[in-house]
C-alpha cells in the first residue's frame, strides 16, 4: 500500500512508546497507592482494580490513534482513469535572457515586464499546450510542452537574473522551437505557433533562412517587442569581492538593491534599444504578427492573435490518479475511540463482596 504523506507514518513510532509509558505509569500508580493506603484497607473497602477492562480501554485508544495516523498519511488505493478530450494549440515561448533585458526603459525592467506579460497571457488561455525555451547566445529547453498552466507559471517565476548571459541569437532559438514543435506528428503545423519575446537585438544570426523553414511548415511567429526606440543603459553589478565568490548573490541582491553601475564599451555607456525592424521581419516572414509592448502588456491583443491558430482535437488521453482510501482507516479509528469513551469508570473498578 502506498501513502501520499509517508512522513506521517513516523508517528507510529510513538505507539510502543505510549504503551511502555502507560505500563510504567500504571505500575508507579499501583506502588504509590499502597504507600498511602494499605492493601488490607482496600480489601476491607471491597474495591479492587479491574485491570482487564483498563487494558482493553487503553487498547481501544491506541488502536484509534493508529488508524488516525494511517488516515492522516493519506493511503492510496488502485489507479483510476478518466478520459479527457484535448483541444487547443501547441505554443512554444522563446524568452530572451540576454543581459540587455536588464535595461529599464520599461518598468521595472525588460525582463520583469516580459514575465508579467506572459503570466497575464497564459491565465487567459484554454486548452493550449505551452512550453518555454530561454535563449541568449545559446537556447535551452526551460519548460516542456504541457497543459498544466500552474507549472508553466512556476517556470516563468524561476526566470531570474541568474540566467542572463551574453548577447542574443534569435535564429538558434527559433530553430530549437521548430524542432520541438515538429516532434508531435499528430498535430498539424497550423495548430502550432511560437511566441518570441525579446528586444530584437541580434548578433547577426541567419534569421531569414529559419523563418523560411517555419513558413514552409506553417508555423507562425508572434513577436513581442520589449523595450523602446530610445533605449536605456544596461545595469551591471558593482565589482566587489563577491564577484569571485557568488555571482547569484551579486545579481539577486545588488541589482535589486539598486547597487549597480552601467555597462561600458571603450569608456562609453552602452545604450540598448528595441530593434523593431528585426522583430517585424521575423513575424512577416512567418505570416505571424508583431506586437510592440511598450509600457503596457497588450494581453487581449496577444490572446486574440493566439486564438486564431487552428485548434487541434487530439486523441483521447487517459490521466491516471490514485483512489483515496483514508476513509477505510478513519471509520474504524472513530469506532475504537467511541468504544474507549463508552467504557464507564465504574467498569474499571470491581466491587468485591464483603
């Protein structure tokens, strides 16, 4: 038998301890009783202890406790299956985590503004499978395709300063996204799409060729432009002794506490700007759409665009779960507790005839 919360089973170790403590306390009480009143006087009073009833009563109490602990640990029975019809699109999010995403030309910065946009969009979707690829110089799968939106939102929360690195290569991110979407042959390409959220600055990767492949596959790209045309400087941590010790501490602590300086090149502060031309080009070449976020999130416009993707009806899938059977332990526990409470004190003492 399996239990959902196995740690609660350690409470069963207290049962033999309680039994020993009960035995010792009973013996101690018996000893102290005869220290106060002699056994002859007890005999004259015609009262003697009924140990069997007391033991049975205590056994009922221990048994109830055992069953309550087992019920608390949530015992699991057989697997149960339910059929669910899948209907929606497959959407892969490519999220830019290059260092330029720290720029604060949108508040609080491009990274956090982009994350909040995705949160709002995902909360409006229904039935679609969502995945995440993060990219800068190299792309990597961050969240596999899933219709568990709570899991996707958790992954979005995890995108933090620690993942920021180098420049941006849009083509590599789009190529990885296309290969991931091609794995599921049951869904037509018209039911698949890519959201790329970036400031558009690129290190000269061959975007046109991968966009042509996406167009041939029928996979559209919705490009979300982060940043402004005026742009802004890129915050970087101040150089301290911690640089040699803990980069995570530097990014998560100093940047959030405003203790930073700005990235420089040849003595001049680097200004990063939104490259709308690049983002528009990606959307146009794939018959997709470009949406410039600016200081807003454009949630309704993005969701409306995604809902235009062809909705697929997948095969019926079985989701297995375990049957909860804690009631089987809770009921006998309650019965034993009631039996313990029903035994009157008079039964535990037995009058003898004079």
